[in-house]
C-alpha cells in the first residue's frame, strides 16, 4: 500500500523515496556512501527511485534508476561540463521529473550543490525534502581548515574540496535554508548547524556504516610483543589532524616498540612540514593503499584527530575490523569514550599521548575495549544505517504533515 498522510501521521507501508545524487553512484568516497544508502534503504523496505549523474555499480532490482548525465553507454563527461554545471543540469532534470512523479513520491533525499531546483519543486508539491550533510556546516569547515593551514604555514590546493570556495558556500547555504530538514550523520555535524542558528527540529540524526563483507576482525588476536600498531587512514591534510597524531605518538611510550602506519596521500607541502616526525623509525608512510581492510585487521588502533569532519567512514570500518578508536570529538565517530574508544578534544596532543600510553602499557585494557567495540558493531553496519534512515524519512514526513 502506498505511503500516505492521514491526520498528521504516516500510515504503515513502504516509504516512497526519490533519491537524488549528482555524481557517479557507486564510485569512490561519497559516491560509495550514497550507493550504500540506496542499497540500505531498499533492503529496509523503502520503495526507491534513484536519479544519479551516472551509475558505477549495480543496484537491487527493486530500485528504479534514472541517469541524468548518461544514456546507455553514452556519458556526458563531467570534465566537459565542469562540476558546477553538471550538478546544475542534474538538479534541473530531477526537478522536472519530480513534477511528473509527484503522486508516487513521499520524501525527496537530495545531496549538496545539486538541490535548489529540486527542493523548490518539492515545496510546490508539498513533498518533504531531506538534505544530506556528509560534512560539518560548510562555513564552519572552511573556517577551521583555513585557520589550521594559516597556523601551520601551508595552503590548501586551490581546487581541493576543502579549500575556501565562496560560490559553493553561497549555494550550499541557500540549500540549507530551503530544505525542510538537514540529515546530520553525527552530533558534531548537528552542533555546527545549531551554532549557525539552525533550530534543532530541522536537524535529523542518521548515521553511516561499514560493509561487513570487507571489514571484519581477524580470528587470531594480535601479538603483543611487537608493541602497539597504530593506523591513520585518510587524506593527509591539516583537517584530518595527522600532525597532532604524530606529535602525540612521539610523545608517548608507544613509539619505542610500536609502529605508526599512514595510509593516504599528502597534499603539497604537508609532508615537508612533517618531515622530522615522518622520519622517525617507528613511522611508516604507505601512501595510497588498496588494502585498507587488511591494514585495519593488522592494527590495534585507528587514530583520527580531525579538526572537522562529517562522520568518518574509516571509524566505522575500523571498528568492524577490530580496531580501538582514538579520535577527536570532531571526527563524528559512533563510539563511547573510555568504554570502547578514547575521545579527545580537538588539538589536545597531551590527552591523545596519554591515551596512547594507556593502551601501550595495558594490553588487557586494549583487549577489553576491543571486545566492547566489537560487541555492538551490528548497530553500525550499512544495513543498520538503512533501517535508521527509513525511520528518519518517516519522522520527516510526520513532522511535515503535522506542520501543514
């Protein structure tokens, strides 16, 4: 039975979702996040229609797929149009199609920089919209990255996604205002929006997840005689806080017998800035790695002292692989401080060094925290994320109906 509004509440039945994603669904990074969301909500019983720029991976047969920048084997190259024009074209096409599908859609899920026309069309049709926020408020993120780069004396590459871009900021802030609800994957993200004056009722909490087919713990416990193995995964740039992690590592006892692994590529100038720390014999720079799951299974700890983040997928994947998290309170990690992880305030190197010391000196505590983390990983899979997201859609629909 189709989902309908009745007396301010939503009847049981399949939620009919129009999911709009302007990029290559199923490719890397946020394209994987979006793909996993679609698979997850379909598995959770949603009736899903997807509009995506292009499709890089297959989807369940129940999902209806429309590509806005591809037709059969023909694709409009993103580089030809440019990212902004490609997103604008996608947004225009989705908005036009939404008007035709209005009676078959209960909620519209959109992604940043490709949502204004779609949100406006949905408003005219009385359909609630939820805007994905894979990162903190963009103004906050730009400001934090800019300040940290200035403090360190380096610059972000001009075309880097986290370099200040006034056009992107202006468009995204319009989307924030126009959408009915903002989907926040962490309490940290929600906090950055509250601090910008957004009412709590506009901020809906969902979560991301990990793929249990690839991320799972090793059946054999890690050997303790070689010292602590700490892993950093991600883009090696100031916003991820690698400089804080290295300083804490070298101040801790763990660097004497342990190993600090770095899996990621450096932005220009950052490796040079950290050359002294990187040259320490305990530090191993791996560069880009295609075998992150195996690295995580071989590591005791994932460290991520981000200065701003959405909800880092590496933290979900690391927990699924058996790593204990040592993360900042801006990492967006789903964890419990001092129970299954250690959480420190942004930039607090002494606290992170203490956490490293504690786990280096107390292997039993490390194993206890690892067991506590693994005991609840079913709550942070992509399947669990899909169930939660469908409930968030229902909440948005109910709230919209009650406000009408």
